[in-house]
C-alpha cells in the first residue's frame, strides 16, 4: 500500500467533513467523520467536486427499497486518489478519477458476457452499504462512534470516500474536474441510453419525457445520432427553452391536452408514433405513455427513470404483440472504467456538453440548499466544491 506521498507507510485514518443522512425526509447533517484506510482492492479518494442527482433525493425521500440509514449519499463526483489498498493496480495516489456507482471488473459472468454493463463483482456489498473485503463500512462519526453506511458504492457527499477499485475510473489530468464530475451519472446515462441501449440511427424520430439533466442528455445524444425529429415532453413549460436549446424540434405539455392521453397526441403528431422514446422521470404512468407513443412494428421505449418502491408498470399486451419494445438502461449501458475516460476525451474534444448542465456552483456547506433547489425544479445540476484540487 502507498499513501498520497508515494511512500510505503500504510495509509492512516482521515478526519473529514461529510453530510450524513440519518433518516428519510430530513435534512442532511454535517458531521466530522473518520474515514478508515482502504483495504485490499479499495481506493480512498479526495472528493474535489460533487453534484446532486435526483437519485440522491429519491433515496433521501424514503422511496428507495435499498435505502439505508444512516448513510453518506452522493454518487456524482470527481476527485483525486489519496491512497490505495493492497493489490490495487489500475490507479495510484495522485490520479484523477470519477467514482462510478456501476462497477466494471471485466471478470465476472456479467462483464464477460459482453451483453451488459451490469457488473456483479461488488453489487451484493454495495447494495448493503458496505465494502466487499470485510462487509464493513469505512465511515465512523467521530463524536458518537456510530458507523455510517456507504451509498451506491460511492458516498461522494464527503471530503474523502472509499470505493472499490472496480468502481474507480481513471481519467486524464488536464480535464476540468468540476465539469467531468457530471459523467458519474446523469449525462452519461442520457447519452448512453441513446447511443448504447436504443442505438438510434440517423433520420429517426424520438420523444423524450422529462427535460431535466438526463432528458437533455438524451436530446444531446439524439442530435449526435442524427435524429430528424425530437419531441420534448414535460408538464413544466419553463423547461422548454432548455429543451429547444439542446435540440428539440418541438415541445409539448401534457397539461395542455387534459382529458386526452399524451401518447395519443404524439401518435397523431407523428403519423403513427415515434421510433424511440425515453422516460427520464421515474413515473410508471409516464412509462406507459412513453411506450404507447412508439410506432407499431418497431418502436422502442427506454426506461431510465427509477420508480418508487413497489410501483408496477402496465400496458395492454397488444402494445407489445404489435411490435413495440420496452427496454431499461442503467448508466446508459456504459462500462464505467472503460467508457468514462472516453467520454472525458469527447468532452475535451468539444464533442459533448458538460458545463451547460451546471446551473449552480456552490460550496460544500450548501448541500441542503442545493437539495431545495433540486426539489423546486430550479436547477439542472448544482455542483459543489468539496476540496481544493491541489
């Protein structure tokens, strides 16, 4: 093992600030937390920038069946490797990295299948809020000695975190860490849903339900893919300006068609339905609308949003019998440690947006304020500065 100075002395526990979620539907509490050294196959990361994603709010709202409390939330961030545990070879102290909630080991049944990005190497432990090596947490509240669960294998609402090596994507050091932190979830998910899951072709038509960060990233991906018609769908007309800026050809508000299902409206607008639709909200009724606005015979609908625990999707079987396809996607189908560095390259080559999604730049202390902005629909991505890069 080595520390941040490259010596052979074993890493020591670190005290840092972290936002702890003690219970659902309550503001996070800023605590001094002891972050234990990384063990075998683990990496301790100094978090430089972190962003809020709706999944964090979803879990804090008590809607996540795997939501554990108390925990350190957060899964969209960037940082610098502080120290590594035994056997870690893919990153070293000083490397710039993006923690990834979707691991990639390239050795498990899932990775070797080449059919999915759903790596199974650490999923059992990340779902239980602990690390694989010893099924324990690396976080302890200094004042009380209380152990705190990890979240999604990342726990980035802290100045330091510990992640599995298979969840740590090394990126180029000349990339702007504030911008590329968004590639830890939302933007990657939207782009990948279009490019990897749907594999949208040039000239296609599409509808995107929900014009938040993920929906806008879908629109960006559709523009890159050469879609000829992109319909943005949202009940908040204030989001239409961003939708058009990102590349929608038109936007529709279901509230303007009360009493008539929006899928019927879109089918009529498009002479039978769109080739592809993307649900970016997590509402099961909207998921049905997204499927049913697809064209008979070949239409594909991609579910991206995460619905509340216990919710079920439904449609008439005839919708599927007549050729429509329902698909889901996690992290846009990207294989994290392989593909995230490539997305950073595309950003550096000015092929994809990132800074445009950042509507609020805030400080680490302002996390609860950032949650308020998210709930009020007043921001795409709020990015908070955690620790200096140097």
